[in-house]
C-alpha cells in the first residue's frame, strides 16, 4: 500500500474553526488527501465547501447518511481509508457508529460523544469491529508533552505528589452566543454540547493531559461549577480539587470567562525528586525543577530528547512548532495505525494516540 | 519630633531568617534605628546577637519580660518608639500584649497569633490602647500590588468574577525538621506554629493578597489539606476552592512540597472588563489583559502609575526592587503612623499597612 | 482555474532539511500538490525520494535538465504551475534561469544566487519573462512581523532612529562539516555557498527583516567577520555597524558559534514615538514600548490586529503558530500571484512576498 | 573596632537620584551610618538635606572644602571612616584627591573622573596613600554576576569567543535637559560630564561588566557615536564592535534614546563549551546554554551556587533581590576593606569590589 491515504470529512464546512484545523493537520505532511465530505447539514453549504477544497462534486454530500451509502459502495481503489468527524458533540455518535459499522476507520474530534452511554457504546463497537478510532486530544501531540510523559515514566520525578492543571480562556466572557457566533452557539447549548460547558469543552483537555503525562487516575473530586454570564445554560467556569488513586492530590481549573486569556493550558507536576511545567502557549519548552540543581529548560528539536519527543518533531530546535504541528502529530501517529489496518497488519508497537478509552475516561 | 525612630526587637537572633529581614527593612531608609532587644530566650545567644548589631549591652536582654520592665523605665529621650516581634507564632501574643499594655507601638510578624482567640484579644487591646499595631504581610508593600489594588478600586477590571492565588514552595519536600533546621523545626511543630502548617504559613499570604487587592471576602470554602512528608504533624499542602461574598469564585493553592519552587506566589484576578496578573518573583511588573486590546505590562517606577504605587518605590524603573524593598515599604508606611502616634497627631489619611484586623481575618 | 496548483521540486531529497520544510509549507493548506521533481543529482536517490512522496515515477528525474525537457512538454492539464528550487546556493541560478525561460513560475530558497552577477541576471530575466519569482525569506511570513511592518508604515513609531537585529545560532560551534553532515558541509564550502558563510546564510535573514519591517536602506556599514573554527574557510561570526540612508543607525550581529543558541533571530526598532521588539523563537508576540504608557504585548490571532496580520494567520490566538505556518504564509501569498499569472490576470494589489529584488538587495 | 562605620557624603542632596541610592546601599545592613555631609554647593540646600537625614547640623557643610577642614579635625571617636562622592563627574576628582590626602577612605560614584589624566592621578594617589578607594560599578555587586564570573574562571565556558553587551535606555529620547531636569542637565553637558555622554554614562557599565565577568581586555574597537536629539552636545547612542586581546570578538551597544527601555543592561558570553546570559532587569537569574544539554537557569539564593554568589545574597531564593541589594553588596565588600584599613589590618584575601584600576580602564 504505497500511496497517500484518502479521507472524507463529516462537518467542517465554511466558517467553522476545527474543520480547517483537521484538514491542515491531516494534510500537512502530504500523507493523506481529503477526497469526500458531508460538510454541512445544509446541502448547499456542503457543496460550496467541497468546491473550496477542490473536491470532485460527486463525492460531496448533503448528509453523512448519504455519504455513508455512496462511499461504502466505492470500488477498492477509491475507497476512503478513514473518515474525520468534526460536527458538534451531539452529532459525533451516530456518524461514528455508522461508519465504524461500514468498516471505516474513524478520527473523531473530542469529546467522543454526547454522554457516557454513547461513549461506552462506541467503545464496544470499536472493540467489535477492530477498526482504528482516534480521538483528537491534540495537546498530547506536542513533542514536549511526549518528553514530559517519558520523564515521568522513567522515574525522573520520583513519586508524583501534586498536579496543577489549568485551562483559562476568555472568549465567552460575554454572551457571544446571542450574536449568532456559530461556535459559541453550540458550545453553550446543552442540546448540542451535552451536560457540561466549560469543563466538558476544555477541562477535559486538562484532565486528558494529566492522565497522558502522569498516568494518574482520579479517585475523588470536588468541583465548583459556575455560570457567570446571565442567560447561559451551561457552566462557563469550573474549579476542581482532585484526589488521585495513589495518594497524589491536585487542582484543575478551567474557565471561559477569564478575559484576555487565550488558550493558557498549563500543567505542573510535582514529584518527590523533581517537578515539571509545560505551557501550551510556549509549547517548545519544558521546564524541569530540582531541589538542589539549576532549573532546566528542555527545548524541542534537540538531540538530548527522548526518541518519542524526537519522533513528534518536524523542524530543528529554535524554529518553533505550534498547535497545528501538534495536531498533525496525532494524525501522523494515527496514519501508522490506519496504514497497518488497511494493509491487514498489526499496528506498530510504539504507536501512541488518544483512543476511545480516553474518550470514556474523559466522560 | 525630628529624629530617627528607636526600636527594639523580640526574637531574631543569630541564624534566623526573618529577624534579619525586619532589621534591613526597618533600617534601609535610615528612618529608624535598632537600639534594644531580647533576641533569644537563651541569654547568651541574645547577648551575642546584640553585639552583632553593635548595641549597647545594657539594652540587650535575656527575655522579653526583662526587656519590657527595663525599657518601660527608660527616660523619654531614650524610650523606644516601637518594638518588633519576630519570634515563632506561639510567642507572638504574650510579648505583643505586654508591650501594648506598656504603651509601645508594635510591629509583629505574621501570623498575628497562635489562634483566633489570641488574635481577637489583641484586636481588643489595640482598640483600647490606641497604639499602632502593624502586621507585616509584606507582599502588600510591593508597588505593583498597590497599583493592582488601585486598578480594582477604580473599576478598571469591572466586577470581579474569578481569583486564582497560588503560593507553591519546595523547601519542606523532605523532612527538613529532622535535621535541626531551626525554621523548619518550629514551622512544622503544632505547639509553636498553631493548628495549621502550610496554609497558616504561606496560604495566609495568598489570602491576604487577595483581600488587599480585590477587597473580596471569603464566604465559603472547601479545603483539601495533605501531609505528604511522613512523620510530619502539620499539613504541607493545601488546595482550596473559594466562594466570595459577592458571587466571585476562586482557587487558592499553597504547598511546601513543590520541589524546585521557591516563593512562587502569584495572583490572578479576572473581572468583567479586564484581568490582572502579578507574580511575586517578578514583582516589578503587573500584567493587564483585555478582551480586545493588546496586553499591557505595567512596570514599577514609571510616571503612568498611581500615586500609591509611586509612593511605594525607591528607584526609577528598570532598576529592579525586590522583597526587601517591599518589606521596607510596610515599615515606611508604619513609620508615618508611628511618628504621628508618638507626636500625638492623627495618622495621615492615606496611610495603608496590614493591621490587627488583617490578622483576625487571616485566622 | 479552480484546482490545486501543481508543482515540481529541484533538490530536497532524502535527508535534507529545507526541502521538507518547503513541501510542508507548500502543501499544508491543500492549495498545491507536489507532482514532479529532480530531488538529487544522484538519480537513485532522486527516485527513492520521489517514491517517499508517492509521486508518479515517470515524473521523477535524475537531473533538473532532464526534468525541464520533460515537463516543458507536458500537456496543459498536467503542466506544472511552478517549480521550487531548494538546492545548495551554487545550484540556484542555473535551474532558475532554465525554468523561467521555459515559462515556469519559480519559488527559490534564499539566497537567490551564488553572487551578485547571477542575482542581477535573474532579475533581468524575471522582468523579461513576466513570471512570478518568489524568494523564501520566510520570516517575513510571520503574522506579527506583518503587524510590525504595518505599525511602522502607519507612523506609530515616529521616525526610526535605531535598529538592532541579531541572529545567533550555535550549530557550527564545532567543525561539524568534518563529520559528513550534509548541510554543514555545503554551508561552509565557498564553492557551493558563495563568498560568505554566516552573514550570507543567516545575516541576510536579519537584513531582510530590517528592510521588510522598516523600509530602511543601508547606506554604510562596518563589518567584522571572524572564522572561529579552525580549518573552516568561511566566516562563522559577524558583527556589523549599520548606517541607514535617512540617518538611522543600527547593529546587526549574526553567528553560528554561539553555543546553545538555536535560531534566536530578533529585531528591535526604536523610533521617536515608540519601539517594537520581535523574537523569532516567540513569534506569536510583538512587544511595543512607549515613553509614558505601559508596554503592550500584541498577540497573533486577535481582532485588534491589522488586516495584513490577520490574513497571515490560520488559527485563533493562544494556539501558537510557528516556523512552518510562517513559511506557509509565503507560499499562500505566492499562490495568489501564481494563480493570477496562470490565469492571465494581474496579481492582487495587496499581495506581498519577497521577490528577486530582495535577493539582489541581500547580496 | 566593634562599631558601625561613620561616613560623610559629598553631593547627593534633595532631589537627586544617586545620592539616595548610596545612602540606602550603605546603610541597609546597619553596618555604617551617615553622620556628616556637604550635600550641595548651595549651603541652604545642603543644610536642608542634612536635616532630612537627621544629622547634627554642625556636621553639615556648605562645601566639601569646608567639610574637609572640619572633619579632618574631628577627634578619633568621631572621625569619619570614609566619605562618599556622588557629585556630577567633573566634581569627582578634586574632593577625592582632597579627602585621600587627608587620610580618608573614599567611595566614589562612577565614572571615577572627568578624564583619563584625572583618573591616572587618582590612581597614583591611592597607591601612595594606601587608602581604600571604591568605584561603585554597582552591577558587579549582583550575586548572579558573581556566579557568572566564577563559572568563567572555573573554565565552564571553555575559551570565550564572543561577547555581546547592551545597555539601552530611553529616558533621553527627548530633550529632557531643556526642562531643567537636574540629572539630564548635567549628564548632557560636556563641561560637567566629560567628553562622552551615553557611552561614558552607561556604556562604561557594560564594558565594566564584560571585564568583571570574563577578564577580557579590549584590544581594538570601532565605534559609531550618534547624537539623535537636536541641540544636544554629547552622543546619546553608541554602537561599538570589539576585538579582545585573546581573539574574542564582541559587540557593545548603549543608548539613551531607545524609547520604552529602562535599564536593559544585558551580557551574553559565548565560549567553546557553554554560554551564559544575564539581564539586569531579571537579576536573580543566570541562564547557561549548552550544545547538547538542556538550558540551565541558575537562581540566586540556592545552595548550588558558588560561595562568592552566596556571600552576595541577603535573603533566600524566590525572594527577589534587586538594584539596591546589589549596590549594597559593593558597600558590604568595601566595608570589609575599610574596617581592615581603619584597624590597620590587611584586607581579606577574597574581598572584591571595583577600584581605581577599573576607573582608569573605563576611561
């Protein structure tokens, strides 16, 4: 199987944010090519979007159901290797289920589903079909997050005692959803977004990052959820005290009303031997602190990094990589598994990306 | 009354940390001079310390009781204008009470007392005697903290919604108290320190900073206190969710086991109009964030600052001031009140330093 | 002309650095597709590289001459819209000339040629053929560099007085070229690299950045070039004092022996009204300083930025963009001009990328 | 000799900047006390200043000559141990000479004199009298500058190849001297300031810092001096290329017209093994960079620092020290030498402060 992978997309039409991110992330390495899509539930909008992406009009659909039927019937040399789901949360489950059942690999934007029942149903289906299911918790694609994980695994921090994860944003500090802002509109609507607002949207990124880096599992938690903006139906701020299974403690706070904050996701992990700190807005650095030695600043692209961090890098140190490269890394990892699946091989042993299990845990 | 102020010190002998800080802070502007002291409960050690400070040996005492009797009998031209108490927490109340009753103004290291009962008793005594009582919550002496307070007061942040205060340290990550480390020894001993370890020692600084800058009062809280180091009797880590009286929410976390952290006290305040951030380890800057304008970095020593920030500055911008200057600012403010008290005048209207009320609130 | 652009590549085979960068930058937006190439002067290596990129083997060539002949004969629906030249410096001129003469648009890695004579000849040829010629001075593709340029143009800095540009690297601090390191080998070889080492390689980026942002032209200069590494034939360090035509002064320093520096390109511009500072390793921020107001931190992705900065952005603020996105921006701009050229239209008025003129100035 | 040192001051009356700095720096440790002074050439102003400092009016003088006569006649138990000279540059030489000849130790603000002739004459006089002469190049008092020096001395950087020193300020970007601004007035006046403006005032700090940390001596230089502000008679900007005696190269740039810069003195030293960077505005950190290891951030107040850095520290790490503490460190070192001199002992072997030799080199 020596060719670019072919993929289709559900959602992600004109004007959206995350659809464009997925297209760049999936195609930046020229390892895959978008060839089909149902970009909008409005057929006109879907067609216009397909034209934006230079697609063959016969492979642009008015609904994912229509797309499923038509694409399932494509001959082998045109068949999609995977589909990407970038619709609002309440429209993750059904297309994912449908395409998995039709034998397609699936890449799904987070959160994996609307609620825990759906997430568990998907998990069962993935297990049954044996297809690749990728959940794009993109921050785990950062080279220095991979490095952090390896430092923890190698015991360089000792036993983890405390974790502080934060994800403050400011974009929903006013009632943006009242202005027909597309993303604000569905992210604050319990019918499309699910039972949680801020914590479900970005708190899960922080939680996923904790788990990915430290391997710790939450045992108990105490959360204070607040809706600051009048008329909003989902929380836009959350403060959580965490207790992990092995005695570690922590704090997780996320917010969408922190004016002037952009995507200030940070993770600090304190162990008995050393501590680490990573900031999403300065992703090329990882700070390591010790009791009796100078602090260290580990920087992406250097030869002293773990192979796992090196593998998640495209350009040498000092040429900053960012959000799209990290997102693209999730795709690069996924492609290794998808190529294996399409070829009937086992996936490489060291392949590592967020899966349906992360989706279930996040719920 | 045109002369330097004269003061005596209780505690703060050889080998201590905070006593030296108080001496530098009180004397750096050459507005006051140390002339007497009971520096240790060990008379020999007290005398040796007195000699270190070039004091007249007849004014160096073996106990604060002895000092009180002798100094109360000094003639007017030698009488102390104030005394400074820098003993461990359990020895704050009795000397404070004694010297207040003898008519001396008092500067006391925080926390004001061992427990709330003592704190309230002192408050009553201060009210009764009319003496100046200063509690050295030193971080409020920073020029940029003063600026932050003024920005909040002037409504530049709008209504405060969320506050995040942190004070991680790492110095007690191991059982330092088992090594005869003087400060570690009493700060982890409930008999000398009181019912709280980490939160009482540094959490109070974070709480005081919140109150000083925002004026918010805590209504409810949920705290998770942990003792990580085996054999320790007081908590060395605390995570707290805060609810303030007017609907604002917050997080306060403090720790003494965060390896590699020094005194990373930070305060972030998020309002409906703008947000501010201050870091104790970069005290000359205050960051202000907006929804629709570039971030601002306000820097100490500039002409655009509030008069209150200007008044708490010694050198022009770009010549960094630090911990000792901020501590010295508390003394400079206190001196304005003490000079007034000694002269029988009212204190200046704009004088501002932490008082016995802050001490009671902190408890 | 509603389709992806087709391009071929000269150089950039396996193991190189800059070829991969160009491929990602050109294809990340799925606006163009690599379909042909002469990736190495070694035909085997060229074929292997073509296979890496999933190319049709009939369009992978053993030399650029062979490629030129074959590709010039392609029918219209397969004809290349542009070619990308990423060979060592001494192999820029000949393929550029050849393909321009055959009517292809050209994107060329910097420096444009081996010496000034070649550069001027190319300039004449570009003028004569009317083809698009793009020189990838990639740092000018950064959104915040575009913002800086607009601030200067709008007079926000007043009259420019002083400019400081730096580009320290450390990768050639030892004699890396003696280890068969491919890039080190030709970048220190006067036969392949030209008369200048460090200044030609990275000093030109700093010079180009000054010119792009400020519009200033160098009038006089005094340079001190040094070769620190024994046995090396080109300078690996340069310090330059600059005098600009309108009275502004400056310093430019570049180095390849600054151990531990990666790509620390920075630009500071001081005017009579305000100053700006940009750091390539923190490219999402632009710092603006004033005499009597707080500093400002302008951040990529915000609504307050100039349209030109907004146009050079892919994702919202707080999701950092980096080197590849900036490089991709040069391509995005180039595509606007190339699409116009291919369609026989004039290029958009606001299109802005480095051209052959920048190449001549850089020499 | 167990007592506080006594000192007098020449210059430094009301409204000045550097006089206040010297008083705080000299007295912050309560090791010395100001007891006399000729604070202004205007006797009224001098008296008012003396009163500000609570001095005995009989020891406040209208001129340094008057002061010299009277103080030379004081009995031993009242005799000054040293005098501090903080007048404009043209008034350094004569009082320094006079007091040295009368047998007083002298602390002098930099530059040591108006020109090289004066500087050399002072050097001869210091040698002849054997008195302590301290030149307050205060930045060398920073703990992390001391650490940097020790790292270089210990060979941790290998052979030094390149040095970059910068000192941009913005306070003279407009013609401040036309507004009767006291400091601007004499610092731009060749009669009071000497032949150099910006370079003499702050370029010398940068030069001194290079020498102190690296031990390198300048062999050749090429300087471009500019006066940007119309009507000013001394340069307000300077760019200098440096060649050092052992083959190292460097750049030094200083400016007073860089709007928005405060005191952004920085030093970067690049060696064959490692590099260091220090920023005066973040003085508690020293960054060390390597070819193949994570960067290190050395922080003041930690146990891993050299004894020389530890000795130049007052408070533990994380409690930032600043400009005044560094300045005070120069005084603390000086006091060790002055106490020795007054007691007829040799100075301690490890005592280290800038001397008359630094003053001559700076010229």
